[in-house]
C-alpha cells in the first residue's frame, strides 16, 4: 500500500533556483502542448528540445520527472475529454479545462519532483541531486520502498514541504472476526456499533459543525472586505482561513477514525461496514442540506480515510446502501414510524429509540447481524454520545457503570489525540 511521509524542508537559495527552473520547464512544456492541442488536437509526448534545454539546469532525471508530471496532467485531461465526448462525465465535473500552469497570482509555483533513486533522507538531512543538501524537520512515519519525492513551497504556511511516497507492506488481512457498523451523518459524524456493544457509540457533529460555521463566517467577512477594498477575490489571508477551516474539520475526523479503527482492531473486528450516503443525497431536496452534505462534511474524505486506516490494520471495508435504514423499525421492521427531532417511535410495536441508534442498528441488520432478544430498547436505543472538544472525543455522560466496559472505558481514558507534524501536513 502507498503511504506518504511529510517533511518540512529548510529554505535554501539553491532550492529556490532549482524549483523555479522546474516550474519554468513544466510551464514551457505545458505551453507548447496547449498551443499544439488548440491548433492540431495533438502534440509531442517527448519535447526533446526542452529536455535538452533544462537538463543542465535541473539534471536529466528531474527534467524527465517534470515532463512525466505534465504527461500525467495531459493524460487525465484527454481521458476526461473522451468521457465528455461520450456524455459520461462524472456528475461533479461540469467543465474540462486544459492542464493548468504551475502558476499562482501571476507567480510561478515553486515545485520540484525528484525520482525515487535520486534522493536520500538521512536523519535530519535530505540529499538531493547535484550535491544539494538541506535540513529537514519531522520524522519518517512510513518505511518501505521509497517512491517519488515532491517538494513545493507553500506560500500560505511560508514553508517548504516535502511529500515522499513509500510503498509499505500490507499487514495480513484479518479473518473470522465480527463486523463493525458505521452510520455516517451530519448531526452525528458517525454512529458505531458491533454485536458485543450494549449500545451504539455516536460521535456528535455539533461542535465540529459550530466550528465550521465560525470559520465560514470569517471567510465570508474576508471575502466582502476584499471585494470592498480592492475588488479582489483572493488573498493569502483568505486561503489561510480556508485552510484553517479544513484542517480543523479534518483533525476531528481523523481523531474519530483513529479511535474507531484502533478500537476495532483491539476487538478483532475483521470488517467495517459503512452505510453509503447515496440515499441521504437522493432523499434531500433541500439545497442547503445538499451543499452541506456534499462539500462541508466531505464524506468522500471520511470514507477515504476509513479505507486507509483500516488497510493499515488488515480490516476490510464494505459499503452498504443506507436506503431506508433511518425509516424502518429495527425491532419489527415496520415502516410506520414517527420521527421527531432525534426521537424515533414505531407505531406498530411501540419501540422508542434515538434516531442515531436506529440507523446503525439497521445497517447491522441489513448485513445479517441478529440483535439479541429485547435489544432494541433502553441502553441499545440510546447511544453513548461523544463530543469533540477540539483536542479529543469525550463521553458526554459517565460510563462507569456500563456492563460493556472495555471500549467505552477506553474511550473515556483516551489520551488527547496529539497532532504530529506528519498528521498535520498529511491532511493538506
Ligand atoms: Zn416496531
């Protein structure tokens, strides 16, 4: 499996020169291809004259890497064009644009691409081609066969970042364990349950949501300030605000996923079943809710992180349709139910439950797990609610007297989830 080590690289004049030359090469290749494509719909995949022009400046291996990087951009562009021709573009893509330049606000983006065999990380130093040696911060999280290294200057953080891909050996797949179910949502980021748990565990989205809106308001303020003062729509401050908002959201999500998956591994869970959100999107005709679900909660991001984290523990992931999981009774399967606020009541059998529990229990039922007799009441119907305090997920109420102690006790004793440098920058 592929993983990324993140490094903070010390600034050096030689690094800037190299990065600027890389960006010039990239942009020149891209310019020629754009011109050729617009005129003749075809271009040269190997721009020999540019390769020869830049080899003395950046080295032959790096020149090749930069050209490859541009090839990749063009390959995905052409693939999208073909899809567009067939009318089969993915719904989130509305326009296919030509590969862009490495340029931002009229300035070249400083980027370097280094081939896997042309660099070395040794302790606190990074050794690059042409005898360039720079200091690095951060330790390697992943070890394995080293892949390509990309270094770029992040002008929001004003720092050089290095992203080093590593091919890591996969742990053996777990077999024979029970499945764990996850119901993703907005009011609660996730509700989690597996057969042994007396009641589901829900990760409240409330504080995360409030935080998101706080930063969204600050973004809106900055946007109107920019429009008023200098009729611009971008500033470094604005990009910083976007980044802060995203990082804070991702910090909470990553802490949640870490808790869920590490606990699942401790309980020898072999598969995680996630309700997929197609149903939620289709059922919601409210535009604001849709915007929130699609952009704000970044479900794709959550699912992707669950997949990466579970892969590290040999746990498989399955997605099931969430269709109807929130609107049928988990006890008698009746569809005659009343939903009010967070409450759920079945008219046929009279069961009352918390809606957050209903969703995840129904996913479990749909997957074939049997609920113990008389399970859908009392404890089972009320989830253990965890709140995000900006540092860690904490139970809202005491869990000392619960019969099923281990997971809950673990959760209540959880150490603050410290953000390591790698984690911090991994979530860019
Ligand atoms: Zn019922």
